[in-house]
C-alpha cells in the first residue's frame, strides 16, 4: 500500500486547519476573561467620603472604552462558527465504503432479500434498459450500475466479501490518499502572484515592523517606560544643590512632552513651564488640551525623576523633588506656605487671612469651630464651609507613635552592623496632632521586636486599611496616598536610608521595619528622618534619630569571663594548683639561672659588693643629719 500526497481540491481539510488555530486563541482568551484573575480597581473596596465632592468633569474622567481584546475574541468566535458550518456542509470523499447504503438495504437484510432487491435494481438501472435519459449521460448510468453490482458481490461473493471485511473495500487493499490541508489553488501558477504578495507582506513588512517596534521600545525606554533621552538629560544636568525650580525645568525638558522630533528641547520646555505656571497660579489655561496631555504623563515622569534623584543620595534635591510632586498634585506654587488652599472653594486672599490668624496647615483648620469658621470666612455659605471641614477631616496624615533603632540579636549598635529602624505608624484624621518623634538611641529590643525579626519578611506588617483616592481635584489621575520614609545625615547632606513607600496605613497601628547599615566608625550620630506625603503639602513628619555606635572590640573586652562559672570547685582548685605550681617552678628556674649564670665574673661580684657598702654609708649619714636637725 503506497501513500500519495495531494492538495485538498475540495477544500475539506483547509477549514479544519484554520479552525484549530482560531480555537487555539479563542478558547484560552475566553476562559481567561470569564474565570481568570481580573485586575480590580484599587478604590472599589474603599469607603470614599468625598465621592460626591470630587469634580465630575475633572481631567481624570475618561470615557469607558471597550478593550480591543474583546473585539478580537468576538471576531474569533464568529470565524470559528463559520468554519464549523463550512466543514459540516462540505462532503468528504473519505467516507467508508458501505454496500448496504449503496443498495438501499438495512444491514439486517438476509441473503435472499439482498438477491431479490438486486434483481429489481438491475432491471431498473441496467444501461440497456434505461431510456430517455434526462440530465444524465450513459457513462453515469453505467458507473451507477457497476457500483450496484460491486456492492451486491461484496455481500454475496465469498472472496470479494472477505476483501470488504478485511480492507473495507471489495477491491482489496487501496492506496492511501492524504490531502494537505491547503486548497489546490494555492500552488496554481495563475495565483502565484497573490500567494507571494501574502508571504511578502507577512515576512517582509509585518514581522520586521513588530521586531523593530519591540527593539525601539527596549532601546529608547527604561523599565519605568520613560524615554532614555529624558533620563540622559536629567543625569547630565543634575546638581547636588538643585532647587525645586531646577527640578521643574528638568521635568519640563522631558522628551515625553515634545510634539515631535522637530521641536527643540528648549521650545518644548518653555511651553510646558508656561502651562504649569498658569496651573500653579490656578489661572485659566491658554491650552487646555496640551495641559491635559502633560498632566496625564506627569505621574510617570515625576516617579522616574524622583528615582534618579534618590539614586544620587543627596538630601536637598530629594526633598525638593518630593515638594515638586506635592505641588504638581495640588496645583500650588513651589514656594507657597498656604497649605489650606488644598481645600475646596477656598480662595487665595482668604487663605492669607487664615494664615494671619495662625491657620496654615490642614490640622489647624480642623481645630476651628463652626462659629470661628463663619467669622473668618463670612463670604462662603454654610454648605461650602461644611464641605471644607469635611475634606480637611478626611485628609489622612501619617503619625509615628513609636520609633527605635536596634540590631537583631544584639543589645548595642556596633560599627558596620545591619541595624533596623522600627516605626509604628497609623493614620491620623481631623484634630489628631502629628508630633515630632525623638529617638534617643537608648531604646532596647523587646520580645515583640524579636518576634518581628523572626517572622517578618516584608517592609510593613500589621493591620491594613484601604485608603480612597487622594483629594486632588486639579490632577489628571486618581492615585492612592503614599508616604515616603527616608533618613538623612544633616552634617553631610547625604541620604542614609533611601525612600521607602508606605500605603494603606490603618487608623490602628502598622509596624514598619527599614534595615540599613550602621556607620563604620564608633561614635554618636544624629540623623534626621522624614515622612513625606506624595499628595498633600505641609503634612510632613520629622524624626530626630540618635544612634550610639560602639566598637565591637571594646564590648568584648568589657565582658567578664564566664567560662569558669560552670566548673565545680575541685576542677577549679586543680586548675589553680597547676597554675601556682607552674609559676613556682618558673621562679625557681629563674633564681637558679641567676645564681649559676656562667656569664657573671668574680670582678663583677666584687664591684656589686662595693656599691652596696657605699649605699649603706650614705644612708647612715642621712640618718645622722636628720637627728641633728631634730635636736
């Protein structure tokens, strides 16, 4: 039996071939969308008391668009259903040979019934008996009669029936015909131009385009999806004394804000700075569309700029970068101290008035009673003042309830040891005060801290609370409130502990562990810790940290020997006796060596005797003189 490969002329296998590939995409994609782990909105489970106050027509309101993958899945299922229909409607030539079906008899028919039925068919379909053929040629009639005769012999003739049972065909073993799942017109010469055009488009255009796009993205974007040109420009122009204005210029010079490659960096930077200055002053923008585009990309660009500044390790630029982020979110000038402008409805002149009465921060605004508010802000309605108080009371502030610096498994902080700063924090609201925390360096590691070291593998442990989106009506994106915690050395102006981000801090308590390496030189070090919000201005927390670093060698020398405590008295006595005997023997040997020293001569001994007599004579004279003076 030989095998012959040919193209699928009737197109029965090609739809099956396509159906396999379509279902290979449609089924997993559908299961993933229906039963897969979906990315939940970070704010769905958070209670938002300010939801009715947030601007409905703000920049962060986007029309809900159906993802493109949904269209792809629907089209795949439509194509799959059409291919199934084509496969069902197409008759395949590979059907099994069935003589009963050809004769039109049931398979339970007896031999006599088969013979009688065949005689009737032979009389009816014999070529010589068929007359007045309509739409049928004589060759078709003869082939049909031969097929009937062949089916009859397959059921009555023993030899032919054996071939049918053994090989599935009365003619015996047949050549195997395997059809390639491509229609024959694919290889026809008249269609070669279309086939070559398809392959040329696929491998000459689409594949190089996809590879080039991937390569361009990897070469021109960082891991944070920031253009490499922007990072190079920031790195080149970085200054360890960079102010907030300098960082604003660096932010505006990013390639993300350029319209195209023809626009120079200076032109783009001036355009962005003009738009942002208008926004800082809360004036109507000269180009709302461009400002919206800048704000939509500002979150990612600010994050990349902060990471670069943090990598240099200078405290002043890091503080200014965080200040720039806060002012960008709240639309406040970089040098503004009127932090009450973060509240709704409040105008700048009224914020000045509040500042003159000592109300500059949100927490101070929360201390005002309704009567005091109506006195200080008479221009506003009662509802507006209530909304101001509601927003002020809902703004979270991070409070540090306890702080210490310890070393796991040690009572002291030694030089170059891996120390851990333990902070216990919570979110404060309304009238709760945020106090400056002092770490004296005398705090000890408690049992709770030791359990924390043995069990904790995360930065923060304890209770967790979902915080709603930060109150930022002038910003284009919704985001969670985050607090950065970092430690600086004020003498050198360097960052000792890089920023650590904290979020979802509860009202109860949450423990934060931040490891860092202690200074290599023993001494007393005074560090300064900062807790800075990424969204709210004027709510920072200061930590005065004192770390006493000791020399490990001095600690070892001060520790008394404890090896003899576990010994019994007999063993201790034996050891002491052996030590005394050994020392006595050494003294005896020294005295004997002095007495029998062969290098000492007789003249030396005589000189020593004369010197001794002179010393005694001088002592006697001194005694006589003392007696005479006494008389």
